[in-house]
C-alpha cells in the first residue's frame, strides 16, 4: 500500500462559518468545540491513497463519506485501520500459510473496546465468518500490534471430535456422535500445525461446548443417567475441558445420521426428540 500525504485545507470554509455564527455563552462553548473538531478533522485528512477493493470496502463499511474513500482520501484513523489490516493479513499468513483470508468488516478499537474486531472469511467459503482480535499499543514513536483469532477451529474440530468420540465410546456403546463448538480466540501455537496431541498433552488448551448424541433405543432407560454420569467421569479423568450436554434420543431421523442431521432433528422435534438430557462442565481450575 503506497501513500502520499498532503496538507488539506478543504475545511477552512467550515471554520470561517463556525467562527462568525455563534452567540451567547452556550453558543461560544459550542463554537469553540466545533472549531476544535473541524481543525482536528482538517489536520487528519490524508490524500492519494491507493487501496485494494477489499480495503476500500472495509473502510466504507465503517465510514460516512464513501465517495471520499473511493477517491483515495482518508483520515488518519482510517489509515490506522489499513495499517491494522496489513498486520492482520501478515499474522494470518504466518499462522495458516496454506489458506487465504478476506477481512470483510472491522469494529475499531475505542474507549469501549480494547481491541479492533475484524470479521473474516477463509479460502472459497464466503458464508462462514471468523473473528480476529487486534490489539494495538502506542508508544512515543510507534504503534505495536498483537492479534488472536479463532480460525484454528477449522484445523482441530474434526480430529478433536474423533478424540472425544474414542473416549466416550469406552463407556457408552449407544453414543453415536459428538459435535464440538470451539470459538475462543487464541494466538501463538493455535495454528495450522496444531494437533490433538497438543491438547491431550496440555501444551494447548481448549474448552469447547460439546453435544453428545446417544441412541436411546440401544440402552435400558433405567441406565440413561448412569451412562451419562460415566461419560462425565471419563471426561474428568482425562481432564478434557469444556461444557457438555448428553442427548438421549428416542428415535433417529435416519440410521447413520450425521451430527448436523441429529442437531436439526432435535431442533425440529423439540422435547419430543430427546427422552433424557444430562449436562456437566469440566474447566481448568
């Protein structure tokens, strides 16, 4: 991204009007505030910025004057967002070199937010969004950045669910599937190279929300609670962190249903789909 900065004077007319229009004490205060705001805005204008379409769309999404952005004229705070954009892409490229990313929106850092929140998509999937938190720290002469994201979930989700299913299968013959939602943002180590072994050995920690599906037709209803409790015990013995819900289904939408189909079936059928429900949590102390 190349920039050529020029001193802008386009708000001088605004300044002149403000200075001659005030009257009374309240107007004087308002006049001074308006003058200061207008001058600050004038000092912050940057011109002749070359942007990609994605950068342009990102700024337009959080700005008022879209035409000015299309002309390549931006304010200093918008330039800072572009600097963060560049850092975020470099950060993602280092963590996930086999993937490409598109930053589609930004909620900038403010007095209420301690970080800039970027929403992003990956590769050819434009329907699934991930979060990237970008933290900035200003020093006297520069700004330093750090970031965290939750794209790593796509790397680890399937092997993690397989690992859970293996542990659950040791105590539950009727369990037919598990689905885990991993959403926390994480930094170094949670990348393209992470494995289930990292989690098992506690080199990396995750605490997903997991749903375990059990075919109630394969077990005695009097044993449902005992089986669910044995699953809880297994998770705690293995220090497998997270929040869990066990659904015992009275029927299935079809044999060999996927976890997505089981989830949709419960959503459609409501309480009638599940004859027993058991919840527990296992978090790091």
